[in-house]
C-alpha cells in the first residue's frame, strides 16, 4: 500500500472515530435528558415532602441505575442499588440473579430511598438544606456506597454535568 493510501486511510479512521464519539455522546446526552425529564417530578415531590434535594436524589439514581439502563433498574425497578429480596428466580425466561431489592415500580424505589435517608441520625440537621455536596459527604461517611470518595465524585459530576442543582431552587420544604 502506498503512503498516500495509508494517509487517506488514517484520516478516514480518525474521522470515523470522531463521528462515533460524537454520536455516542449525543446518545448518552439523550438518555440523560429522558431520564431527568421522566423522574424529575418524583424527585421534586420527594424534595418538597422530605427535604432531600432533588439534585441528590436524581444524581444518585442516574449513577446507580446507569440512567435507567442497568438490569437492576429494568428488571427490579431498583434505581439506587438497594440490597434486598427479589423474585427474579421465579420469573420464566429471566436468567439473571441479583442481590438487589425488587420494587413494584421506579417511583417505589425513589420513595424507599428517601425513607431510608430520613432514618439516618444526621438527617434532621440537613433536611431542607440544598447544599448537595454536604448531603453527599454525610452519605459517604454513613457508608452509603462502598466506592467512597469516588462515588461522591461521580454523583457530583452527574449533578454538575446535567445542572441538577437547578432543581433544588424549587425547594418548598417547610419542615414538619
């Protein structure tokens, strides 16, 4: 092969790689937008009922569920990586075993997560506070994720990348 052909092939491969990267980025952006639009009302409702920032709720759910694409999110409606019982072994055609809790629907998963957070000893000092970094710090110290500081960085990245902190401006929690 001549050097001219190799040069053209190299440019073609580089261009193809760039196009694939752009399309995959657009694809993941579309997943994120769809996920946020679908679950934003649930997160805002929970924020206003319980005092947990919607950014924290959605950021964790997006990370833990792969924006709703993980097997646990699709088969168990578990968007938070909550460990517990499920009935996957009883379902025909499902060759997937999981140690994660099964929920009736995604909203039930969001509600369970919120109730779990409200039972933490540090919750009363934070409820109604929209500082998502403070929430993630307390959750990390309480052992919410085994990934520790890396988990905090990833959730923070989700919150910032998709500007989820703007949802917290709708906080109407008054405490009770």
